[in-house]
């Protein structure tokens, strides 16, 4: 019999992930702060929980994917928090992007309660979430990951174990730092040619056949040239991830000068954007 899965956080990423679990035949109990986002899932057969605590009490495996560290703390430890309601022997998988330090705190609290825990943030964007082709970056124990394979494969194509709890979040922050800097780099190149009076198309022509091209830029560069930024990965979340990467660097005593510069630019754009754009909207920094 398939385990009952609790799912908390039906945002851009969480909803398609939960849909894939339903499609794969897992019994699903969902909770989202904004209840309406659960409608499609409940129509397709998911049960609706009244709180994180209620979702946790009704499942064998709980998956959380919420915005940021305060949101995760709220769903786990808030007045209706999930952690105290999980059964001994249950498994918690957190796919939010948070600090490695918070992941280790969650792991310690789980251990006290006899609950298995994996930090398993994802990469692949909404496209990967919809297709069930996410890559999970996993921190935790191999035996726990092994038991979760059938669940993770309903949502993703790869789930390598990267080390003990916290390692998944560490690699995720490093990856997003890299993506943030690449997209900032293209935005600067675009600003330079445009300011110098050469049309953006000319830059694109060379860029797409040069060593400078990359997976993320093949998707984001055309959006930046057009000036259209529908959120696939919102700038507010990339801003949070670069901040978490810089905090981790400070904690470890290293400098990330390019990351710090990119953070300042993302911050400036975040402060003037009220439409929740994609992180490629960093190129707005140079718009008059
Ligand atoms: P979204 O689309 O912004 O979704 C965020 C989700 O987190 C959404 O379900 C929110 O509920 C939920 N949230 C935010 N704050 C809280 C609090 N305080 N309590 C409970 N639930 C909360 O983000 P994505 O799906 O793109 O990304 C999710 C994570 O994956 C994030 O860490 C990324 O960096 C990677 P709402 O619907 O707003 O009520």
C-alpha cells in the first residue's frame, strides 16, 4: 500500500509537484495558507487539511515547500505547526530553500521525535515541476533516501545524496548564487551594448553561438531583451537565496565579491518592482 503523503505549500513549485504525486496514485492530504490554491488538487482527489498540524497527523510522509526560513519555521513550529503532530517513524522532506543551519535544526528536532528528515531543495523551475523532472539536492541518510525513492521519482528525475543534513541546502545556495551571477552578467552585457547604441539582437546573435551561452541564459536572455518577465523563478526568492548564500559565506569566513555585487543589484530592482517579476527582471536596473 502506498504511504499517505502530506503536502504543505502549494505555490508555483508545490502545486505541480503535488499534482504529480496524485497522478502517481499517492493518497494526498494538502494544506496551503491561502486555501483557494488547494481547490484544483482537492477536485482531483486530494484531501484538505485544516492546518499544518492536521496535515502532519494524517500522513506517513510530509513534504514542505514554502517561501523562506520564517515560513518554514511557521509551518513546523507555529501554533498550528506540523512537527509535534508527526508520528514516530514518519518522514519529513523539506524542499523549500532555507539555510543549511535551519535544515540541521529541523533534523535535530526530528531526531528527538523519531522522525526521519531529508533536506531536499529542488532545481528545474516550474517547467521541471510540471514535467516531473526536478532535480532534488538531498542532505540526510542514504537509507532514508532509499525509502523515499518512489515518492521523489514521481516529482523528479534525479535525487543525489550530497552529504548529511544541510548539504542539500548548501549545494542549492551555491547553485542559485551561480545562476544569479550569470543572469546579472548578461544583464550588464545587455546594458553595455544598448548604452553604446548597438541593438540587443546583435549581442544575442553572437551570444547564442559563443562559449558565453548557458542553460539558464538560453531561457532568460530572450526575456531580458524583450523586457518581459513573467515569474518562473520570482526575483524575491532569488534575492532571498543570494542573501542566504552571503550569510553562509560570512559564517564560513569567505568573501563572495561577485555575489555581494549581484545582491545589491537584485535588492535595488526588488525595491522598485511591485509586480512580483521573474529574477531576470534584474535588467530593469538599467531601464530609464
Ligand atoms: P511561491 O510560489 O512564492 O510559494 C510560496 C509558498 O509558501 C506558498 O504556498 C505560500 O503560501 C507559502 N508561505 C509563505 N509564507 C508562509 C507562511 N508564513 N506560512 C505558511 N505558508 C507560507 O514560491 P515557490 O513555490 O516558487 O517556491 C517555494 C520554495 O522553493 C522557495 O523556498 C523557493 O526558494 C524554492 P500562500 O499561497 O502565499 O498563502
